[in-house]
């Protein structure tokens, strides 16, 4: 079958299911909530082939296919989702939704607060990875799915996959946690904090009320540039840019954007501000900072936390990922193994750094296919 | 003998030596130049015991002793300079000067441009590590020294030590290059570029003309925070902060400074803006970005570049330094060894990251003492 073609984002309101609001982990009751999502492939009769894909910090519901026309706005994981691909849409019904707090259709700080008729801004409540999963739970129900064959994601998407396995163990048959972690390290918190600081320090941020005015482009751009440095490995930067100058062969002796690596980061920053909301950046990075499964589910003990898990687990890390280094996956694997859980782990050799989860699709493909095949067989075999 | 007590910064004007201006590597002729420096210990009769200490990005001429009163404003390398210390002031005459482009007494962007009577701001010329060394050369002459027993420094100070050995091979008997590199990697350039971007994006930067007005505190603070992340290792952050919260035991669910690591970075940022000039940050990081000894002295070939060196070389790196990783020192050592140069190298086991060069003084001390002792003997032996 051909690749996935043109797709449309769909919308679902929790209120349609009678859920006017949900209680967030902070204790705050919040609603209404609308969810933007896309689906690829077909749900089978017994709804046993549904896979939820969770997106990373800057992702959205548009994981595969094209919006508007072929070649235009390809989904962020198009290489991994489609007929014959890692997530084979000839076999599986694949779902991806924009996270709570996002800015691509799901309710977030840029949404209108019905109480005021104005965007929430920082009146939007602080959320957690658990809250994102809670909203996805309602989407699952809405789609007529009583249990995911698999929940999968990379980076922050992997956090959601892990949270699903812990929060709703009976609703997940298999989990795929890629380039992720059970807790943000202080170094990652530090990078996030500096990024938020850059946004909040931008006068155009204006206490979060910038909608319809000048947006805090400079601050958000700096945050994105910091992020991008952490997504690449030193080796991949060396190979991609080295010390090459962007335009000239000689130093310009001024403060223009001079080295190719500077130019790349500028460009990434500029592209990002056109499509992403600065407040969402604040909320989503904060949710990541709070993520700590040992603390939340094991009173600080990772092994105790992992005891809750009932799904088959596949963990993938990448050798040159220094944002969420392989050791953080290994720690999860060790804790799962200590609980005699069904866990498979590959540390994939790659020089791409954290970005490898999006780039090394070929290396991921066979591993994921085999894991999903086995998961499907075990589901049918009624192993649980 | 007791430790170094109260010291005073001295000033020297190149014009006093008849040098009204110097030609910078950019080709620009620039002057007048004043240099702030301090000295510790006594120059011996044949001026054979003089050691130049070069400071890092945020350092200054105040390397040892105290300003005003004991306990007040200790020099940045006080632990390494003094009687019986790594740089033993009972034996050696130790000199440290603020770099060209600096903001602690040596001519820099905050200095008054005699042509306008106003601070230079970005009308100050873009400088290089070589230009910093050129100014130090005139200081050497002024002090009646015809050759340094040693030139030593860590981080950007190590770049200056290396540049000295390459630019003025006959004027340096021994070189000590600590936690440094022969070229800035694209990753380091990227971090510097984002820091500069944060400063330039701060409206208070005002095109560099902020003297006497609001200074770009927010931008400079962000730049410093980014820097600080790169100075620590993941391990040292984990040990120092972990995921500890600063004030509470529970999440605050707001955007206040919450984690201990955030609070530390904020504090470092705040302290820095009180003592450092944002324009100097721009100029000095740019000088670092330009640093590439293979390019400058070997047409891109590091071995060819190192052939120029005549001084004895000591290189030290630290195992957990990811800003200037050990491999970058190893590359220099290999190129020196390939030229059969007198080179000694230690990769010191440390968990402190790049900051180790300031913190692991005990581990550095014996190595440096032994190297300087031998260097002194070889000088007297008239080996060259």
C-alpha cells in the first residue's frame, strides 16, 4: 500500500463525553478541554490494534501524512508511521493527539478562557505529564478503545508512555519508551529553566498576555536555540558544521551570525517562533521538570514504582544522547528487571544525539515491528 | 611565609612605552591601551622567575590575595598562588593582567573612547586571543622581563598560554595549559552564540550604548546561566542539587524559581551582572570562538602548527569536563608529541566538570610544582 496521504486533524471535546472538567495533579479542577488528534489506519472490530503515539516538547497531533497537499507539512514521525513502517498502518490503528497545554489545537494557554473570553495566558493551570495522560485517557474512551495495544513515544513522548504504564496499567498492553527518562536530571531542569527565563525576560512576554500583540519572539527563539544544542551530539555538530563559516572564508570581525552552527541555531529559533506558543513552552517544560516516576509512584524508590507496571516494555536509547543519556533508560530497565517485568532494551549506536529518535528510524523499525508483532500475538493469546 | 595579604591593582599604559596603538589581528589599528595587572612575589635579579597567569572568560587581574582587607574579595586563583602553593610566590614573581576587551581595568568596550569622550560600546574593535597576548607582551617588556619562565592559565587562560607559545616561542620557557583547547568546538561556539544572542536581544542592551543607563541585566544573566551549566558536570549537578526543591517539599505549581538548581543558576546570574560588563561578554566570547591554532599557525594542520612551539609544555584536563573535553587536550598532546616536543599531560580524574581547574587545586599543585621546578633547572642549565 502507498504511504499515508492527506490527513485532517480532528477535534474532540471532553464535554461531549460528559466530562466538563478534570482534576489536575495540582488539585485544581480544570475544563473545558478540547483535544486535537489524528488517526492513521483502521481500528479493527475488537479494537485490539490501537496504538497511541505521544509527541515530544515541540510536536503536535500531526504525526504522519500531509496537511493540505502531498509534500506539504509532513507529520513529525512520518518516516515511522505508515504501511510497512515501524508503526504499520496496514495492521494498526495509530492515534496521536496534541498534549494538554499545547498550542496546536488541544486546550492550552493560548486557548480562550470561557470565563473571560480572553486567552488564558498564565491563568492556565500548571500541568503535569500525568495530566496529559489523563486527557488522552478520555480520548481513548471516545474512540471506543478499551485498551491500547501499545503506547509509544520519544523524549517527552516517552515520558507519557511511561506514565500511561504506571497510571493506567490495565489499559496498556505494551509500552515503547524511546530516548526518554524516568526523571529529569538537574542538568535538564537547568536547561529548561534558562529557556523559560529567556521567555519571561522578554518584555514582549508581558506577563503572558501577548496574544494579538507582539509575541516574545526573541525569548522563545533563545529557548529553542538552547534546546537545539542539547538535541545534537558534539560529534554530530562537528560533522554537520565543524567550524565552517556561513558566508565567507574569513572572519568578519563583527557580531553578525558568522559560523554555520550559529546560523543553523538562528534559523531553528526563527522557524520555531512562527509555529509555537511561548506560554506552551513554559507549561510543557515545567511538566517535564516535574516528571519523576520514582517519586510519584515509589516514594522515591524506582523499583517500587516499576512494580505497578503490567505492560510489556520496550526501551530504546541512543549512545550519543546526552540530554537523556542511556544510563537513564538503563536505570528504568534495571528496576523493571528487578520486578521480573517483561522488558526489552536496546541502546542503539548512533552519533545523532537526542535527535536520533527522529532520525534513526531505520534502526528503530525492525525492533519496534518485532515488539509490536509479539505484543499482538500475546494479546490474541490472551496472556493476561 | 604567610599567605598573600592585601594587594593592589596596578595600571600600565602602553603609551608610556611609546606604543600609542597596536595592530589587531583584524587589521585594525587600536589605541590607547591601558592594562590593569597585579603581581605577587619578587622578580629576581636576572628576571628568570617570572610567571604570567592568564585569566578565563569572567576573570580579572586579581588572581590572588585580597583587595581592601583580608577575607574581602579573594583573588580568583588564590588557592593556587602564594607561598608554598602551586605557583609558589616564595620562588616566583607571578603576574596577572586583565585581558584586552575586559571590564576590570584594562581597556575594553566600557572604556572611554578618547575620540568621543564616551564609552566605546560596540565601536570597540573585535579582538582575538592573539590580541590579548599582544598586549601582555608589552606588559612583559614594561616589567623588565625578557622571557617568561612560564605562562599558565585555565580555560580561556589556557588558550592565551597556548597562543603565547605559538606567537612568541622565544619568549616563553614553559607553558601550562589547563582545561583548555586548541580550537573551540561548534558546540562551544553554539553556547557562546546563544549567550550573546540573549544579551543583544535584551532591549536594555540598546545597541551596546547602555552605560549610565539601565544595563542589559536580563540578557547577561541568561548568558551566565547558560555558561554555568556548561561549567558543571551532570554528576556534580546531581550531587550538588539533585532534584531538591529550594524552599518547599511539594511542587508549587507555578513558575517561581523552584528547584535548587534553578535557584543556584539565578543567583549566579544575578551576582555576575553586578560585576561584569555585557559588552565585554560579547567581545571575549567572540575572541574564544575565533580561536583555532591549527587554522592560524598550521593552515588547518595541528601538527604543523605545533612545530613552532619551543617551550616545555604541560597540559592538564579533567575527566568530566564536557565543555573542553580531555580529547581536545589529547589532540594537542598528540600533535606536540608528533613534533617530538617536551610535553607532559595529565587527564585528572574529577567529577567537577570544567570548573575543576579552579576546584581541584590540590590535584594540580604537585604536578605544577614539579613542572615549574624542572623548568627552572632547565633555564639555569641553559638548555636552550
